[in-house]
C-alpha cells in the first residue's frame, strides 16, 4: 500500500527506480532501511510484460554491486521477465541487458 501511494504521489516508475538504484550503488550507499523501501517500490512498480529489460538489468546490477542478495526482489524480477516478449532480448541492446542480468544473478549466486 505504501509503495503504491508513494509511486502515485511522486510519479515514481521503474525507470526512475532503476536510475536511483544504480546511482546509490555507484556511491556505495547501503542503508538497510532505505533499500528495504526501494525493494518494495521496485516489486510494486516493475511488472511484465511492459518491464523494460534495461531497467531490470540496472536494478539487479545495483543489488549485485552492493552484494544485496534479496531473494524476494530477484525472484520477482525473474518471474516478471518471463512475461516480457522474447523480442526484447534480440539485437545488441537486448543481448547486453540479458548479459547484465545473468551476470548480476551469477554474482549474487541466485538459484
């Protein structure tokens, strides 16, 4: 409920969340409470089949950079990505996103 209210009130979408996660990971910001809130927002906002593969890759890479092995987030993204059309992974941009996703999950040893 809170995540939905924040998203509606402030216009937060999956792209904004992806950029925010990436920026926080780059500066090494790893506050537990902040990331728990972000995780809720991401789970609420990132839904297939409209989920952009680049956003999913940025988010998972940010978690991997900070070694945040959040199984609920990773499982959510993995499930939602199964709803994304396979054509989203075709061509150089799609292949790069797929490579980044797989690398992130491997770095976190997600199973």
